[in-house]
C-alpha cells in the first residue's frame, strides 16, 4: 500500500475504516492546526505487522491518498469492506482513554519529556494504539516528545499577545540565551517554545518559564529574569 499525504484532506475515513470495519488500530491523528496529519505509530512509514494490506482504508479514501502500487490490484480473496463490516468487532477501550492525558502529564513531570519508550509503555499499559498515544502527546503544546532543557520558556504566539509586544519578548529571549524558538541551549539549561496560550493575557507582554508566569515584561526585565534562572536562583 502506498500513502501520498499531499492528497490527504484529513477526512479521517481511513482511521474509522481501519478501526470500525477492519477491526484494527493502525492510524491516528497527530499534531495540531495546520500541522495536523494522519500518522502510524511515531509518524513512521506504514510497515506495521498488524497491517495486512487488506485495502479497507483504500476503499474508503476519497482522494487516493491511499492506493495500491502501480500494477498491483486488490489481493485475490481479500475481504471487501462490506464483508468485513459483518465480522469485525468495534474496538473498545474500556475507559482507559480517560487516564491517558493524566499519565502523559505525570510522565513528563518525572522525565522532562515523553520518549518513544515512555509512550510505548503507556500504550501497552492502557491497551491503546501507539499511534493514538503519540497523537495525543503531539497535540498538546505543553507536552513534548523530544528532550527539553531544565527551564522551558514559553511565549504565546496568538493575536492578543502579538498585539501586546510578543515579538519584542521573542527577540529579547533569543538575544539573551542565543537560541530560536523550538531549540534548546547547548548546556541544556533552556528550551524556547512558542505556544497558543499561557493564560496570562492580563499580564501581557508575558512569558511562562516552567510553571511560573512573568508579566509586564521589558527587554531589561527579561534579561534580569533569565539571568536569575541561569544562576539557579
């Protein structure tokens, strides 16, 4: 089976067909906003043993984002969607999804980030598809699937804060710690992230460092705050 994600319109029919018709959990949604996409596991190529190329998802895909390779036709004897629907049971989670976000937050507090091993362990404990666990972890801005520094600086990039001098904060932070958004300093002391909200509109321009809000910022105040974190105060 081939995937051409440039044709994907995020209709999620492949996800539902795989779950509800084929009785499997190969696909899930990950990331957020314009970056949203259908993924397998940790956003890897489709080569899972559980996927038997039954073609159910191809039948339901309206844009040919999923297709058979050129010259390959549907496998002889492969069940059709109609036949599959009669035999496949609906996938249930027995309420474990309610625990997922809390477990992800707890693991992030303990380890600082969510590694592939951590996500695999949580997926196994909750009996949930790995792609779904990764999808949740990649959706929430305050969860990270990559290692972070000791101090995580977050600045809101949405319009209200942008109008309250958020660009000034971003530039001042970059000048003081020498990295751009999405990066971590070489000494592992700071990570710099942009997010959609830090819940401090009334204190804008503001930034969040770990769990502490710093508001009514100026370039000089930003320099003093970062110096205090650099010195461990």
